[in-house]
C-alpha cells in the first residue's frame, strides 16, 4: 500500500485555528497564505499560542482578496490581503530576524484585548525575505513566512498511531499543527526521507521537527495537558541529537504547483 495525503491545513495567522482544505497551492514559502500573518509584541518578538491559548479561538478565511478574522465563529474583521501600508517594522521568530507590515491599529487593539498582552498583527509579503536558516537545512534562496523554522510540516497517521498506542488518552494530529498529513507509510519512515513527490510538486525534507509545549494544548478545549503529553512520552523514545522530542518532518518545496487530498506520496530519495 502506498502513502497518500489525507489532510491539508493552513494557518494564515500564526497560532490561530488551522483551516482544512481538499487542495492547496504550493509556493516557495509553503502552502499559500500559511503563516503569512503573525502577532508580535512591542519588541517585535512573535506572540504565539504557547502562552496565549485564546488565539485558538480565532479563525481565518481568505475570500475575495480579503482576510476574514473570526472569534468563536463570529466575523470580527474583514481586511484586505494586500497591505495598505508600505511601512516595514522589525519582527523576530525565535532566531529568525525579518520584517512585517502592520495591518491596522484597530486590529492590533482587538488582539491585545483578547490575549491581555500588547501586540500587533504583521503581514509578511513576498518582497520581505526571511531565509530558512542553515541550521534548519536551508539552502541559498530558501525563504519562509512566519512559520517557526521551515515552510512545511508533514506528519503521518502511522506515526500518530504509534504514539497514541503509548498514551493513556489518544490525541489528534491537530495538536502538531501540520500542513500535510499522510497515511499508508510505516511509522516514522518519514524520518529517513530526503526528497518526495506529492502530485505535481516535489519537496526536500529538511529535518525532523523538534516539538514544543504547543503540542500539549488541546486544539478544541485550549487546555494544557496536566502531564505534558505528548512531550513526556515522545522524550522516552523520540529524541534528536540534542535530546529534544521530535515528531514529523520539515520540508521545503522544490517543484511548485497544486496538491490535494488523495494524492500519492512518492519517495524519491
């Protein structure tokens, strides 16, 4: 049995609810619109759901050239995808320094009230280059939006099954906030891939993904797991060279195009 795509997700605003779709356009920076917006504090440091779980009440939709922002399913803002401003301000996602364009003071005020922390929403455009760092296997010309390290995250259902068999209570793949979910491979075989094809697109596999506390937050209840699962269990059998818990793989697109649920996953190397 060959592997195939079962789910596709994008997160237009970093750390908010993921959008599931049957197909996605693959761009040099990942799936179209993924993490193209993000929240940053007054020092320009990324504000995420690791600390501010209320962001998981926020949904997004791209429609007719606009970014629609919802809270608990109710429309709050409808702003143009194309930024009105040309102002670029400094922004930082961990060690990745870049810039972003402010969206609006009204949106900033609303998000600041929602999470009780001063922040502003920034938009990264194609003109703003944030390189994929060499330590994450980035090559010359590779760039990323506001995702943590690399443009695309892939996880497999077989690996989820292996992990869930070791947990007292099963979790959902959404805890890992993937872009591409596949089934039909053997558990953790994705760790050994270096290049794959999905549909008309090819991808370089950068690295295994070191996981953080965000994986312990239930995407529906927004509650942290009391025993730090799944990190606690991953640390018993899934560690990288520096001892960090790993699950899923980071990828960068090479041949671009469209992928869809049901596409076969072909391992090229």
